[in-house]
């Protein structure tokens, strides 16, 4: 049996993938092979997802979907593959995957999360990586208009491809097995008997959201570097080092919740039909409710750059820039920050 974990993004995928990698050898002895095809080291199977969606990012040297299908037919035990990149596939691409794996016993695992929380988590992640300069409200509306939160369409797509073998899980407190993501995932891949195995290590939180000061500083650095379209390999490394310095300074211990009652209401206006459809059609819930708790609502706002403690901000920035350069990264000309510092409303910080 091939267990294909397809996401969605921001539903604990990094924690699941870290667990699978960390326990790769132990799981293999227990009959669950975290396939080496299409991945390298601790990285999950993104290359396979990229191949499916034809993003041009796949790494052929790691093996492809055809290699995986062939290996599954020869496997004596279960095979596990995980990448949220699969969730970006359209109807035609998913059908194509179904044709390729038509002779492979297949179970798809799909996690859903409340749209408001999913969008906020994505916003934080993209901002942390220098890939999002929008304010939260405009990003929220843009995300609601996209296909990512069309949960019923997503579920139907994979349900059809897997001939009804879809394990749809809800990433919400009270709906996970033992209120634990890893216990829930093990159950989804028919490995509930492994819950409590003392030899299976659990890493805990992975890929946590950045704090508000980290977000603001990263966004400003990205602007100074010319925006996301101008980011080079070297400038991305700079952003990474500054993020690490911010984490070391304890900035990420401060959490923020940008979801307001208005955002929660907008989700109901835009997504109610899709969410109810999943609850009734896929999960068989007569009450039509997919999420029982709804999003955690806050009233926070991201601070402005000028609101941040100046000396603390500069200390973190300079600490990040002083970290040794990664020798694997080739030097590439980039726009330099004025005097190695950021600008505050057009004036040099200092």
C-alpha cells in the first residue's frame, strides 16, 4: 500500500515529515518505508510534487514518479510519501497521477485547517522567507479568492483519483486522535498500533511562526534588497542569517494573532458552501460542520518598523550580517544596505 500524504500546506506537514525522517530506519523495520525516491536527506518528497505540477523545480537525479510507481509494485510492505506540493495539482494533473499509479494500491491522506488560520500561517511563513510584502488584510482577501481554500474541490479531486480511498483529516483541537498530530497521522496510515512505541522519536514543534518583530524586519530587508523578484541566492542567505539571529534573540517567542471577527466572518461568506460540502459529502456529517471550534480570534496588529526598539533591532540585524558566510553559496552582486543598516522612513537608522 502506498500512503500518499498531500498536505495541505500549513497543516503540520513539517512536523509529520520531520517525524518520518527522524524515524526512517525504525519505521522501515516495522513495515513502513519512507521512500527515498524523490527526496534527499531530511527534505520531503517535494521533487515528486514539483514533477506532477510541472513547476520546473524537480530534481530528476532523486528519481521520479515513474520510479516510485515501479518501486511500490515491488515493495513487500507499506510505502509512505509526503509533500504538500501535491496539493497544488489541478484536476488534469491528479488524473494523470491516477493513471500512472493505477496498478498501485493507494491511500491518500489529506489534512484541512480552518481557512483563516491557514491563511494567517501562510502569511507568516512567506513574510519570514522574504516572499510576502503585502499587509495582512490584502493578503487575506487575495487568498480567499484563490483555489487553496476550495476544500470540497480539493477533496473530490483526490477522492476520484484514489477510487474513494481518501483519509481526510481535520487539523483542529478535538478532531485529532489523542489531540496529537503524529498519533493522528499514524492512525491515518493504518499504523495506530505504533502509537506509544518507545523507539519512535518525536521532535515536537517544527517550522513555527516568526514573531512580529522578525516579520517586520524581514519584510523591510526584502524591500531594501529590491523585493522578492530581485532576491538572489546570496541575499536569501542574508535573510536567513538575520532570521536566525532574531530567533536566537528570543523574538519568535512573542506570538501575534491577526485574525479578527471580520476575517472569520469573511471566511463564512466565501467558504461556507465548500466547508459544508466536505463535512456532508466526504465525512458524512449530518450537521454539515467541518470545524467545531472555528479560528482563534485576536485583535493584534503588526507593529510598524518605527515602533520597534531601535537598538535591539540594529543589534539583531548586525549579528545576523556578521555570521560567517556559507561557502556553498556563490557570491552574487546584490543591492547593499546603506552602511550595512536599514533605513527608517528614508533616514539612516542610527
